[in-house]
């Protein structure tokens, strides 16, 4: 923001041989800099990363009290959104309230709800999704069928757990990537164009709720709508698009390797 900042960024990036940009909308923003170097859009590499074995995820959830034979809905709150200023939207305390209303809705549907903290800061509570998830849980009047992943897990393990979900609502980018690449119906509570970017790679019709401009009632209505009518999600099509994206990731890696070899 501001001409001096843009000038500094442009001068720095123009020293690179080329630039990878994650997502089409992000690419459009970078193109406004009019760089002299080639700029490529590429999918996030997390799409191609393999999950832990399903048996491990089933055992882990059983150990924390989740019945994997019953439907499980995942919910990932975001400390980023909870720290944004609340202004007739679902940021700040309204993010907490929305998560609690989501839990109540799925309890009424007879679903288990699994709170999945995806970014854990052991030092600063305001930046910790686990602290936020615990707060949401503790303030629930009814805690029936609600569980929390109580620790930091590596990416393959989180991805395997997400793969067991019936439905997922997430505020974190890489958990969104995990759900899409595991072919799990997912909606996002977003704060950045990157959420829309990655969802558009897999789905023609998707729900990426802008947390900064959407009110609580509207957000809850849309989540219920996309859960109750899932014609927008075709698992076979999502799987096919994943396979195509993995090929693109392989191409981007090859391009990077070739450039490194050429430079060396």
C-alpha cells in the first residue's frame, strides 16, 4: 500500500529469475506491479502432500472420544479473524458466537462436532487457535458430542483426520487445502482472496464467506444451506481436478529445479 512500498517490492522482485504466485487472484494483484520477469500462477504444494494412514486417524479420534462410525463435522476457528475489529460482521467476538451457533446447529442434526485448531502458538494466546477453540468449547451450554484436538499435529496427521469428516467449516487456508484434496465437502470463513483462489481450483460453486463483510445471521444461513443441499459438491469431479492440479505442481517443481541447476 503506497507508491514507495510498491516501488521497493517491484525492485526486489525484479532481481529474481521468475516468480511463483499462489492462485489466479493473487496473480492479478502481482501483475499490477508490471514486473520485468516471468510470473507464474501455481497451486499450493500442500494439495499434493500425502496424509497419514487412515487407521492412525481412526485410532487417534477414538482416543479423544470421537466415534468414527458416526458422522463427524469439523470446525476450525481462526485467531486471525477473532482478532479483527468487529463491525456488523463475523469478526471479533462474533466469530466466537458464529462457531458456537454452528455447533448448536449440528448438535440438533445429531452430528458430532470436532474442533480442529490448525495454528497453535504456545506463547501468545491471542494468536492461538487451540486457546480459541477451548474458549468456544468452555462457553457452550451444551457440550454433547463436541470434542477438541488438544495438541499440535503435523500436516499429514491433520490431513488424515480431516479426511474422515462428513462436512467441514474452516477459517484456515491449509486446512481448507486438506479438505479439498481429501474430497471432503467444505465451506470457508475467509479473510483473504487466497481462500477463493484455492476453492475455485476444485469447485465451480463454492461458499467462501467474507468474514469482514458478512453478518452472523447471513453466514449461518449460508452454511446451513450448503450443508443441507450438497449438489455443489461432486466428489468424482473434485478428485479429477486434484489429479490435474498435482500435475501442475510437478511442472512447477520441475521449473524450479531446472532454474536452480541452470544457476549453479
